[in-house]
C-alpha cells in the first residue's frame, strides 16, 4: 500500500526534529537538523525544476514515498520549512507540540480517512479522517500537557486548528499552514496564560 509507505516516511523524517528537541531542549541541534534536510529538499526542488527527468527517476525508484503530482514545492519541503520556522520562532513546548501534531495528525487523518472514511467533507478529505487526526493529536497533547507543563486547553486549540486547516482546500500546501498557523495561535495563548 502506497499510503502507509508515504506516512511511515513522514513520521520517521518528520518526527526526528521534535523528538531530538524533546531530548536536548535546546533549539540549536533541531534547527540544524531541519536546516540540513531543508537544504537538501530545496536542492532537490531546484534540480526537479531544471531537470524534470530526475524527479521521474526518483518517483520510479522510490514508489509510494513521494506523491506524483507535487505543487510548486513538494509537501516534504513545505513540511521542513514549517519545522525550521517552528524550532526558531515558537517557544520550546509549543514547537515540540506543533511539530508532533503536524507529523502524527497528518498520518493519522490520512490512514483513518482511507481506512474508515465514508463521509466526505471536501475532495479527498473525510470526517472520519479528521476525527482520527483529532483523536491521535489529543492523546499526544494530553501526554505533552503533563511533560511540558502546558495547559491541555492550549494544545487542544492547536489540535483543532491544525485539523481544520488540514481539511480546508486552499492553494497553500497544508504542510505549511498546519505547521505554522496552530503554532502561532498556541504561542499567543501560551504567552498570555
């Protein structure tokens, strides 16, 4: 199944930055990791633009990892941009929560939606997928609220915001919007709480 390969790749790559950040609690190493991957992804984007044949070769030799119809930038590049911005600009607990929500919420909603999805909300998005993302991210948020000492209500607002942004069809890649907008909202709420 192609979906599980893509989501496993995303969880492994996407989970690296927040898990390292949880361990070291200093933004330098996670920012360097995000910058490293972002550099290579942007290089790949540039090469893909100059030589579309390379992208076709990559699709052929890594079936199921990359989508065949990327936008201006691939979802992976937008994801890593959001990771880099989160680590640099959001407070530690918000950045970690935001990146874990982005990583696991995306995977959970895609898997739940493809497996159980019956009630379509928007093209390619189902109510069941959205609820799967909310449930998984709420569990993560509950655990993080104890470990990071952030009120669960703030994290839950981030979960709901991210899940709503995930299903709304826009021209901006959801990896970027879901990776930044909930983080901004949680940062504001975190600072005033």
